[in-house]
C-alpha cells in the first residue's frame, strides 16, 4: 500500500471518528425555549370604585397607604353617609375592622350622627373589589368589577388618569352634610377651586378655605380645610380627600370628604360644575 493511499485512509477514519463523537458536523438545533404562560393580572390594591348595596350605593376610594374614604347616596335623598378609616394591609372580607362612619340621615332630626359600631372589610379581585359593611342599618355586601371610568367612553379611570386642577378650576354648585354640629343639609352659597389648589366654600354660617395637593400620581387630592365665621361650629382643621365622582372629558363632579382628627365632626361637600 502506498504512503499516499495510507494517508487518505487515515484521514477518512479520523473523520468518521469525529462524526461519531458529534464533532465536525452540524449539531442539531436546540429545542426552542417556551416562554411561561402569563399569569393572572395582579389584583388592584387602590382605586375609586362604585358599589351598589341595593338599599343605597357608594363611591369608595382606596389609597396606596391603606386609607379608605367613601360616600353613600340614596336616590331621592342624596348624600346619606361617609365611612372612612385607616385600614390595615390585612383587612379583608374575613378580617373586617372597625371604622368611623358619619351617618347623615339615620336620626329623626336628620342632623346625622356617628355610627357607634361600624365595621368594614374589602377584598380586591383582579381589577375590582368586594366589600362588606355593618352598621345600625344592618350588614351589606356589594362588588365592583372595575374601577370608575371617565364618562367620555375613553376607558380612562378616575383614579389612574387624573383630572388636573387646571381642568377642575372654576365655580361649583352643591351642598354640604355635616355630623357633630347639629346641622341639617345646607346649600352652598359659593364654591370655587382654582388651578393652584385653593378651595373656597361658603354656607350661611361658615366659610371654608383650604388647600388641595395631588395624592401621588392619582386622580385624588389630599385636602386640608379650615372653617371660620361667627356662627360656625367647626373648630380646628378638617382633613380628608377631594375625590372625582364623574368626568365627561370637560367637567368633573367631586366629593370633598373632610373630618376632624378625633372623628367626632364631619363635613362632606357634593360639588357639581356651575
């Protein structure tokens, strides 16, 4: 056998050995990695929700710091109550907590009173919330499947898509309900919000003035208001929230929900564009 022929045979044998080991040729392409299926959307933990208990309805605001503030409305009567509290992170339908609850109509004189044994729980489900509240009228349950939306069909939420103060600025009409000062419903004689966050409200015996500061990037505004006037029964600052209750893309309606630090006195203003 010639030396050249032996070299060719050696080369062929080396190539066969390399192929047997998986080298020297194209390796099979690795199987594609399958991306994990997306999980369920995270549950909401804050927002503005409309709930309907049947006997009455509510607009509830839950903030990212676990503050809860709401208004109750009854058809033909209007503003009926104002539950509020600093809830814990573990508050739920099965772990309800005591709350403050100004009830504006549950007394013969209709001057309102604080509910002595209010209890509340909420559990977030996807983009909605389920709630349970107990007071002198009984125990009620309701559910909202989505946050409250703009009324212009845009799908924007009142909580996540803020109505700017420059848009809110202007004159309003409306009324106020109070607890703790022996006063029935009063119509407003003046109400304005300006683009810098100043709010001014007036009724027959009180003038209210204060400031509004946007709560983070949300559509809710933290409010601090003082009352004055020779016949005014409020003393000390009132703090709470200015909450949008409707927006048609041009004008908004609001609930200004205010309480004293000891929760013995309450003033809730319902504001509609003049």
